[in-house]
């Protein structure tokens, strides 16, 4: 703590050196930094006195049963928050997708640009929350000229409109509700990749103002989003269809390239509107839907019981002739830890965190075919790509953190074994019989239970 009377910024970061850098920078900017090392302490403090902005390390978003996204202020979008990460912890940013936040702050020698963006978003947040805060007053001095601009006033109105739709079923439905009532927008459309990644399509929600674009065949899989060549193809088709120049927004998710392209034909009164700011906001807004929907909305279809998987294999291969690739991920090393150390494992959270990023790139079904085995079934065309994805992804995945006493296991090797299995009931059963984690040497006596 310090004697500075500026607006409070809460820092929950695992690296003391970087915490000190950020703290010093905030002090020079006139803020009062409050530094924490423990999620539970941070949880209780911000509940009693809400900071103007919080920056939380993605490594510290959970501690045992305490999970940041379950905090009442987070659930109600009442805590302006940004997330800190480094190259090593970048995979953990997946956990931020379910939370509406002010952006990401990457470990850097120069934090000023990232902090400026987070603070700008925070002041806009407080503005449309209608709160009177020191942060709002201080930041408005530096962005006064922008806030007085008519385009920014429209922007704030639009952002508020989008936030009201945060409980819609998906990003497209939420956006349609806003754009269809935006008087200055004359026509609009959007493009995204289909599930195969080989076509650009325009999901139709409403006919009002919306112009549906015929599917655009790209000729190859686009697993990393809409690359520049595909983007250029989409723009040309849209401009021909809408007959004139359009304003385009690139909505980025967590892939290398944009995942959605939005196009608008607007009235001349919007010629000075800052669509770049809207693009940045919609990127964060899209991620909040993506994190919420990708697992929970699809998990009933995605997760199969073992017998359901067997039936699917028999019916589709023997009756419909559909070809599959089947990949088994063997987590026997996890079971050995549970048996040897009597440790607790957070099964559901692990399944969500492990499967969600894969689901964003591939269409598949998954089944827990036996203790210690997750079996993934996908179209045979995606088999090799999915296998390669798993091979790389498991190298960085923090398996240890899903054990209750995970810190004690950091030195352990939890790398699962991955194998392509013949896509048949007989092939899978044969593989499971050969790789059972419950051989005699791994068994435990009744007294140890």
C-alpha cells in the first residue's frame, strides 16, 4: 500500500519483479496500486472495496475450490479486470474467455501501451455503468477530446447496446439485435468459416438489413482463422453483392487470423465514426461468447458414453459407411498419482479446459472409454491434423494444476500417451485391454481405499 490518493488498481500477479514494475508505473500515472499474492485474499478485498481496475495473473485464476470466474462481481460484470500473462502461460488465457474483461497485458519491457488500452476500456466501462469514480475523472482528462467527439458518443451507446445482449445464445444473435436497430446502418453481413474450415459462410439470423452471401469455397482447410487471401476473396464477393464500398471489421478470437468478418454499408453521418474501437470491443465480446458456448452448449453432443460411442461406430461404419479416425489419449500417469498419493483431481474442470480449445479447431466426439482414457472420434479427413494438434498441445498443458496438491507434483511427468486406434469397436476394445492402468503392479488393497 502507499499514501497516494489516486484511484485504486489491484494487482494479483505471481511474479514479484513484474508486480513491482507495474506498481511503479501505476504510481507515476497517479494511481494507488494494491498488490496481492493470494486469490482468496484478493477475492475478499475487492468484494469489500471495488478497485477501479484489477490485473490478474492467468496462473492465479483458481486455487482449489476457489475459482475467479465464480466471484459475484465477475458473474455480474461488475469488476473491470484485465489479465496478465507471459509466453509460458499464454495457453492459460483460454480461461479468460468466459469472463468479460478489459483486455490482456503481456509480460513486456514496456507495459505502457497495454495498460493504456486497458485503462481506456475501464473508463468507458465506468461511463456506461453510470458510476462516479476517481478513475473516470482522471482518465477523462487524457481522453477528453475523444469523449467529446460525436463518434465516440455513438460508440459508447453501441457498446452499451451490445452489453445488454450478453445473454443471447451466441455472438451473431446478440449482434443482430443491435445492428438491426442501428439507424445509420443501411445494410450489413458477416462471414465466418464453416466447420470444415474450407468455406466462408454468412449465418442468417434475420432478413432485416441483412444480406446473405453465398458460400465461398476456399479450397483448403483454414484451421488458424480467415487468412489474408481468404479475407480478400470474401471482401470482393461482399462488395459485389452489396454494390459498393463497405466498412469491414475483423473479429479476432484466439486464432492467428480473424474468425469473423463483419461488413457494413452506412449513412454518411458515420463517416468519422471510429470503427477500429468497435472492432476491438467486439473482439473481446466475441471471446466472452466463445468461452461460454463452445464447451457448455455443445458438450451434450460432444461427450458420449462408451456404449454410445460403440453404437456410433457400428451404425455409421456398417450401415452408413462413414469413415472415422479415432485417437486415444491415455492418462494412466494421472491415475497412478491418485493411487500413490491419495491426491484429489478436479475432473470436470480438467475435461472442460482440455477439450474446449480443441473444440475450437476441430469437430469431434469424445468418450471416457475407461478410467484413464479419453477417446476422440473425428472425421477421417481431420484425423492426422487432430493427432498432430494433441502431440503439440500436451507438451505445454499444465496437467499438474488440476490436482489439489498440484504444486507438490510440478516435477512429475504427466504427459499422456497418444495413439491412433483402428476406428472400430473391436479395435478400441483390443487397445484398451492392452493398455489397462489396473495391472497387478498398480492395484491397491482394500485397506488403502
